């Protein structure tokens, strides 16, 4: 739907401008008239095709916080959205805000507008908004969403921060290796291979490989770029991500870390959903479907179905034999005391702290292992170069010691 930029005069005889989404210029005039604005100029904003991309987590958190405060203070949605539209720099968020303004003018619900952007707003987000609209507690829902998104963002930031140092070391190791193999080693290799000396098989192989690869650097760079783009696009596929997770999941500490991240996310989302009066079966379906570990996602339909038959959540999870006993015990306690929402929030906090400790342990393991690989790589490089040097020196000494 096209967007139109306008300039108009308000009831206080001041010139204001803004952007509205409408079907035609005539509809823009009707929208402005409803706002007590007299249009001076209206022009269609040309869009650069369909706007793709994503909204950074911190902007989504700010959006929820602003919406929650705006609704709590009684500010009209139309005015609040207009202010937020002027401030934001993200083109996708601008498009969403423009659609929100138009949809609200047409009497649509916010949840139906958010449903049009499944890549931005996940199912639990839309469900919470719908629940807030039905209960009349939309401001509280946005505040809950802000807390949920902030907790998730904080956990992700801590994990990424802890893995930053090993990542830098790994990239430096790769960079030095590439520099040596493509630029330094080929120059040395040409000298030694031209001397026609008897070289060890591995040394000769390394020299020949470095010379061959260094002569095809542009092709290799293009292939690496294409491979990186292809890998990035393939990671969007759930099947590829599951396969990769199965491979790295063989490592016990990685498997435990991924599961605990999933458990923290499940508890946090489930707690927020049931706190907002979403039915427990729907809350379970949404929470389980958003997890990374395949065995957890496979329970998306079976667990809610068992709950519909009248079983307690703790008993169903115990029968599935997938979830840890601590989580099951806490769920059982929450069900008995009718405090399942707060209990799950406490468990989420516990698992988030466990994830932080696991990440610290993982980095402590990764760092010496990477140092070991760096040492091995450097050692192989040095030996492949030093060995022929000793051979040359030995040959020269033998030649010098031979009498004429």
C-alpha cells in the first residue's frame, strides 16, 4: 500500500507534516480531515521495492516500552505512532508504523497488523497483543513484552560477549595463516624448489600447494564470498540449522548450553503468555515451537494435546522424559500453589544464570584448545620451512668441505 507525505495546517494555524498510508490521495484527504488538518500538499513517497531487513532487538525493546508508556498515560495511538515515526531511522519500522496508523484509521486491531510481519513479530508477540486487546490491558502487555525482550537480549549479549575473545583469536589465527600461506610461503617456495634439492615429501607438497593457490587468489576470494553468502542463506532453513545443531550437539558442553538457552527461553515466554491470560495449551504450543533443540519442538502438539485430556503439565513432561527434573518439580509446585507464571519466571532466571556459567566454562575450554591449534599450525609452518633450510646449509657445508 502506498505512503503519502503531506503538509497541512492544524487547528492552531500551524504547519505540520507527516506520512500516512492510504489507497489514494482522496483517502489521504479524508484521513487528514478526521485529524482536523487542512492539507497544503500531498505527494506519494516512492518506495524502493519491498522493504526487507529486520528490526534490531534494542529498537524493538524501545518500541514496546514507548507503546506501553504511551497507552498507560492515555496518549492516543495515532499521536504516539506519529511521534515514533518521526524519531525512528529504521525503514522497516517506519513502514510498520505507517501501516499501524492506516490500520487503526480503518478500525483494524493491532494484532492483525503485526500478523502481516511474521519475520519481525513472532507468534508469541502477536498472541500477547491479541490477549491484551481482548482484556483491555494492552499497556501492561507491552510492558511485559519489553521485559521479555530485554531479558532475552541481555542473555544473548552476555553469550556473545563471552565468546567474543575466542572469536577474535580464531579470526586472527585464520588471518595470519592466510597471509603466510598466500603471500610469504610462495616466495620462499620458489627459491627452494628452484635449487633442485631433495626435500621431504610434506615440505614439497606445502611449497607446491602454496604456489598453486597464490596464483588463483581472485578465484579463491570469489568462491569464498559465494560460499559465505550461500551458507548465510542456507542457515535460514530450519533443516540446515537442525543438521548443524546435531553435528555440534555431539560435544556435551555445547549440547548442554543449547538446551539451557532453550529452557530459559521456554520458561520466559511461557510465563509471559500465561501471565497475560493466554490459554495454557496455546501458550505451550507457541513456547515450544520457538525453541532451537529439535526434541523440544517435537513436543509442540503432543504436550498441549495431553493437557486437553485433563493431565497436569508436570505429569505430561515427566512422561516425555525430555525435560530436566528440576523444571518438572518447579512446574508441579507452581500448579499446586496456582503460581505457575511467577514460578516459571523464577526458573527462567535460574537457567539464564546457568547459561552464563556454562558460557564461561566453554570459553575457558576453548581458549587453551585454540592456543594448541595455533601452536600446531605455527609448528607445521616453521618445520616445513626450516627443514629445507637445514638441508641447504648441510649441502653447502658438504660442498665446502669437499677437496678440489
